[in-house]
C-alpha cells in the first residue's frame, strides 16, 4: 500500500471514530458537566504595567561659579538645610586679592575721569568764546570720553570681582535635605564650561514622584489624572497609590525599543520611598466599579443539540445572550453589554444579579464540579477524561 493510500485510510478511520463519539449517544461514563458563573456586581478595569524610578519632585544640583579649593564644608549627607544657609566655602585669598586690585583700578580710573572732566569743562567754555583752536577742544573731548569709558569699565570689573568673591560662599538655593555630597575639604574644583556639582539637595521627601518608562504599544490612552498603583522591592507587601501628572512627548530609544516617560505622583508621608528605588507600576486605563459583570466566555457559549441530548433549548432573539439552565431546559437571556477588559464584560440589562449562567459544557466521566480556569470551545466536547 502506498504512503498516500495509507494516509487516506487513517483519516477515514479517525473520522468514523469521531462521528460515533459525537453522535452515537452518551455512554454511561460520558456525562455532561457544566461550568457556570454567577452574575455579580464588581469592578471591571484595564491596566498597563511599566517600571520606573522614584525621585524627589524638586531636586537641585548645587555647583560653583568660580574655581578654587574647598576651604570648609558645613553640611553632609542627610543634613536638613534652609534656603540661604551656607553649605560650603571656597578659599577666598585669590578672590579677595582680585577684588582689592579691581578696587584700586577703579580709584585710579575715577581720579583720571574727574581730572579729564574738569579739563574738558574748562576747554569747552574757552571753545565757545573762540579763544582756543578746534584741535585743543577735540583733544580735551577725546581725553574726557576715554577717561569716562575707563571709569565705567573699572566699575564693572569691580562688580564682577565682588560677585566672584560672593560665589566663594555657597548657599542652599532651596529648603530641603542634602542627598549627595561630591567634594571633600581641600579638594580643588574647576569651573569651566560645565559647572561642577558639589551637592544635590531635594526639596521635600514627603512629596515624591515616579518616572515610568511606558512602551510605545501602551502609551495610547494614558492621560493626566489616571489612577496608578505601584510597589517597590524594599516594601514588597505595601502598595503605594498615585496618579499621572504628566505624559512626556519625547521618545527614548534603547536597543530599538521605544518608550515614553510618564510622571506619576507618589505621596510619601511615612518617608518609606527613597530616591532611586525601582517602582513596579500599574496604570489603570479604565475602571468601572459596582457594575454587573460576567466572564467573557459566558457570552460566547451557545448550547448545541448534539451535546445537550434530551434537554430542551429555549432561545430568544438578540445579538448578545447569556444562558441559564432551568431544570432540563437551557434558557437564553438577551442582554445589553457594556465595557469589557477581555476577561469580564459589563452587563447593562437583560439578567438579574445572582443569576447563574453557563460558561462552558464539557464531556467527562463525572458530574463533579470542574475547575473554571482555562477555556474550551462551547461547540466541541472535551477529550474524554481530559478535564476533571
């Protein structure tokens, strides 16, 4: 016998066996079992998961505008500071010398300016009386304007030297707590194009936030105000609550994965949340509470005569139906559905709370209650003995 003919014979035998099984009547050990669910009120929700990092809402990096040696540190990690408190000082000797030099230059420029002003005033009066030449007048005017410009420059130089001297005293720009200290006394800091960071100060650790990276496939529908819950590994049994405060438009691409930053409020009255903790975030994109709900598969169930045997079927018109079993009769209930999250579907009308609806029918060896997890086709019997 050829391989092709062998395959045909096997297919025919299997087909006959399945036909006898389906339509040959239920044997004594092939009894019908029904999986059911009760129509109850509950919550239907959809969510998006992501990971993020806990950080303070307001965090300031404190640097220095001038170069020098760190002379004195007044704060350390976890020091509580107020706005304007001195937190560090740089060595001021060179800056004080620079300030003194600029001050002397200003005095010299002032003296020259005052002399040239008097000379120019005198020459101007003589010029108006035609008692001097034009050249003498222009020379006096040139000397006066040059002295005035030098005087103005010296005043600006002195102001800059004073500002640099003041910058050597580093103060806290906000009320808060010192999170990081990046220098030691005696260390040299050089201010160039990038201002060196000396301290990081957080404003209020009772008001934190989570910056979550949400995949591009999940970003649609995320808006400000959506409820969020999250956990951190440091407190695995605690669930923290917050809400979305911002969905940032800038995309981040890492290893060809596109994500968007979502900012989430994280109230921290107990100070459990610490900057840098990793948060496992759940964002609720849809929530409906206190609604009638049934499993989705209950709406997909339809009794088939070949399976229900001698039991009768009482159908009704309608697009969406739920089925109950009253005695030996399957009774359909036309229902109006609402929101669904893929697991539960909202029932707006058509059936009463507490009704027991059929979600599945399975051929088995016993009428004992079957587990409800998993999903079988309502149109085909289960494998004999396959579900117990």
